C-alpha cells in the first residue's frame, strides 16, 4: 500500500510525533492508522522509561484559580531544560495538572507518598468491613488490596483518572508527554487552597 503525505500528516496531527516516526509506523502497519497509533504509543512508552532516570531540575510553577476565586492551586512541574519549560505543550500540561488538582483534590502525589499510619488505618477498615460481610478469611487480603488500589486512585494525583479523558490516568498523560517532548517530566509538588478552610 502506498503511504501518502496526507496519511503521514494526519497521523502526526493525531500523535504529535515526528514525520519520519509516523511514516515508519504507517509502513509497518500497512497504512492502518489505528495500528500505527498503537505502535507509536508503545515506542513512546519505551522512550519515556529510558528518560525516567534523568534529572529534571528546570520547569515552571503553574497557578490556577478556579472560576469564582474559591479554589487556588499551585503545581511545580519539572523538566530537564529551560527550553522545554517555555514550550506551549509543557505549559499546557502544567495547566492541565493544576486543573486536575483543583477538580479532583488529591492528597498525595503517588502511592509511596501516603503515610504508613494512613495506609494501616485504611487496611484495617477494609479488612474489618470484609470480615463483617462474612467474607472467607483467606480472600480478605485480596479484597483489601483491591480497595487500596481504588483508594490510591482517589487520593494520589498520578493514579487519578485524568479529568479531560477518564480512560487515561494522570501518570499516563505525563508519560505520553515525555515521549512526545523527549525529556523527563516530573511533578515536583502541588498545593490546593480552598477559601475558608
């Protein structure tokens, strides 16, 4: 099948990746755009994994005030170079993350940031509830594990569903941007202020 420049351009518009990467993916997938998107996503995830260990000391602090001025958010988003920190894509990601914090009210960045005493308390509540429902003793740990996963999805920013695309977690959104931009990106910290609290 002949790969046209329009096909390459359409795929590039869809993924934000380079023309040559898009053309190679289309050739590999015999012109099937959907398969090419999958191939590029997998490639992007591998690139993002390689970049994860690199230092990210540049970046921006994004401020977002929710409509009505009752909620304010500050998010520190880090990258490797000042050049990337000034791009519209990076600023857009920081803005999306600030809006996510305003809307979803995460308490911690990642599951490993949740204090041990909070985890133990949650585990005890879930185990007691499962026992109270008459669940067999041997499956209670699995029930607790499942409920903890849902707890992390509620209270940890990186585990939350992205407010603009609920099929995607926030950490996946960041990984996609790492693949697209070509630098390591990390959320440094965030804070959410609610009027009167």
